C-alpha cells in the first residue's frame, strides 16, 4: 500500500483529486516502475536449437 500526501494548490489540483486524476497517475507510475525494476528473463539466442 502506498500513501501519498501533498498540499493541493488551487482549484485545478483540487478538481483533479475529485476526478481521480492523481490516483490514476500514481497507479500508472507505480506499474511502470514495477515493470522497469523487475528482472528480465534472458532470451535464447537467435537460431539456437531448443531441446
């Protein structure tokens, strides 16, 4: 679980929270971070024989 706290500045940020923009942005950022930080399984070399 992630808890995000920040000070809203103005009407635009307040409305953005009400419309769910902040939550969607944070969720997307976390998914992209997870994908970039997970190890990638090595691929077999091109033309390599499989068993």
